[in-house]
C-alpha cells in the first residue's frame, strides 16, 4: 500500500481503475482549488482472478484508512458494458464479468463493514482517464475545455472533451484497421499502438531480465529504437484517423484543441528515448491535424484514472440526489 499522509476524515471517496493487467484503487481528498489529491493507494495484478476479487482486495486493504460513514466509490472499467451498466459484457483484455457490481457487493459485505458505497454503474475507463486529467492535482488538462485523449495501454483508450463535457469517441474502430507494418506481428492497429503490444514484442526479442524498451533505447539498442519507431508510427496513424474529430473540436478562444497521449505507466512518455523517438512523430501528426500535442515531460500522476472514476461517480450522485 502507498500512503500519502492525510487525515482520515478528509477522504471524500475512492476511485478504482481496472486495466488490462492490473487494478488500482486510490483514496482522495479535495484540495482548496478543487483538485483531487491522492491519500493512499493499493494495487493488485489480475493473476487469473476475477476482477471482483482484485477490486475487493484493494478496497479491503484501504479500509483501515477510513472512519465514519461509507465513502462513495467510482469504478472505471474497459470493454462493452451490460445494458444496465453493472458489468462487463465483453472486452479485449479482461475476462467478461456481466454481474461485476453485484458480485463485488456480495464479496465486500463480509470484509469492509459498509465502508464503501458502490456506484450504480461502471464508467468507461477512457472517460475516467480523461476526466482524471482535468481534476487530479497536477492534471495535464486542468485548463482545457476541448481535447482528445489517446491512452495506449493494454489496448488504446480514447475519449474527447468537448466544451468541457466528456464524450466517448465515435469514429473508425482501431481494431478494424490493418496494422501499419507488414511483418504480421500485430493483428490490428490497436494492438500495434498499445503499450502492451510494444512490451510484448520487445520482450519476445530479449532475454529475461532485459531492460524496459525505453531504457534499452536510451542505452543505444538499435532494436529498441526500431520498436519505439514502429510504436510511434502506429500512434501517428491513430491521430490521422481522428483528423475529422479533431477538426470538429476546432479552435476556441484562440487555442487549438489539445491532444493528450499518455499511459497508466506515468513515467513512459517522460523518458528521454520516448521524447526523442516517439514524441516528434506525434507532434508532426498533431500539427497536420491542427491539434496541440500534450505529453508528460516529467512522470505524470499514476492516480489520474482513479481520480476520474471517482469524479464521474460524484457527478452521477449529484445529478441523482434530490434537491
């Protein structure tokens, strides 16, 4: 568990981010400027378990930080949700759990003594990641009202901010696009533009214990540099596919729309090799599309997606509460 050190009674809720390889849950308080500040965090790998078990373990580990009434929980999850929004019907990188929230409710009943108030539905992981960058302390989009978010992780998460409102991306599906290289290593563009695809391809070419691809590239490994070039080219293609969406966002108040590219691994885009090899390709694609590229130049908050999941849950509660 990671603890940031705030008083227990300052906690306003918990955000849970379900990714393709792991789960993170973070407690937050609200700063005087309105930003969400992380207080304590817990992570679990999927390890073949059901998603509900990983979420339960994370929340149970955070329970000692809480006193008093139940705090709200927001959950961002990948994949297509069930019609009632309470489960995952299908997903690219996690096993479906159509009754996820119901199963989670039962699993928590005997472990957390009513400490958490679960949401009525799951939120999109892409919307949560984008929302988080607008509300977390140090968020990369705190001053933006129009933006496209592209998050290469286990797949590629996408969402847009239009005049301050969050929206899912409508347009060509990345999984239906052919890969940008001809060696057959990737089944589709989404796989090639994902961090998971990059890491898997790199590790398949390296001995156990090898450096991360960005560290190997920084050390001058030609194969690692080539892998980052290909990854950058795939992301460049993603941006080109979203040209019409970026044009629809348009320039407001004399500013072009932001295009944020970042991954849950907050240090990845801040690495020197990625800044030197990948970022220039993305910047050129953004220039051609009329967008302003935003990438972390220092390690970005690892808790942004959790913050966004909580923020979306809080907004949902506010709209459903009697006035």
